[in-house]
C-alpha cells in the first residue's frame, strides 16, 4: 500500500468513549516493549508517528491512526508490564477488552510476540481469547533481525507450537529496523481489506 497520509486521529483513556468509526480497523496487541509502536512506524514509513520508548509501558492509551482515509491502525496498551501497580495493569486490560468487544469494524487483531523469546502466558491468553471471540488473527514475530536465519526458523517453530497455531494462521517475522517482512505483512492486511468480513 502506498501511504499518502497517516495521522494520529484519536487518543482514548480508560474513561473515554471509544469512537464509532466506519473505516476498517486493525488492532495491535502485545506485551509491553514488544515493538507495537515501532512496527506501526515501519509499516507507515514514518519515523516518529507512533511514539516509541525503551521503557516498557509507554503506550497507556488506545491510539487510533487514520491511514489514507481508508483504514485505522489501533495501537492498544501493552500487557504484562510488571513495574506498574496491579490496578493500572487491570485498567489497561479493561481498555483492551472494551475495545475488542465493542469495535464493529475490526478486521483483524495482530498479536505481536518477540521472536527472541517463547510466547508468555499473557500472549497465550490473548491469542486464545481472540480465538474465542472469533476475531481474525495475524501473529507477528517482532525483532526478527536480532536472530540468525537458523535461530529465527527455530523460534518460529517454538512460537507456533506454544500458541498451537493452525497451519492456516499466518506467523510473520518482522523487523522494524530493516523493514524485513513489511511487504508480506501489508499483503496480509490488504487480504483482510479485500474480504467483506475480513475472513
């Protein structure tokens, strides 16, 4: 996809009323510091549209990015960040669940996992919850450039086994540093857009 425009249109906190958008939405889910904001920037060829930080827990709101007036990227708060209070973690979880339960135009959820590590218990819970809601899923293995080709192949096999991914569920390696996997991920997203129901 040629990116003609990309803007942060709406920011929602825990008490915000979520927008009722008409355009298709793609949600970005993953643990804190897995690279959601970096992936969004890489997909959009923008350096700092989505704010990134080396400190986990940077994204504490639901951020809606309007792309070409055609679709939205929805950056959800990261889960599993231990250095905040239980109450804060629970509020983030409620925000995520509220969005995923109420969006009428969600085409797919991208579940981001760190290619260098086995999926966490929270990653498994998120994946299984999305499955239970029959939300289409793309699993993206971030930070793929940190591994050799052989290491990455082994890691992808571990991720697929840990999440018990069916063969038809995409598992796409991605590097925000090198942009490796960008075309493949856009192709997958465009496939959901081409389908009337995102299936």
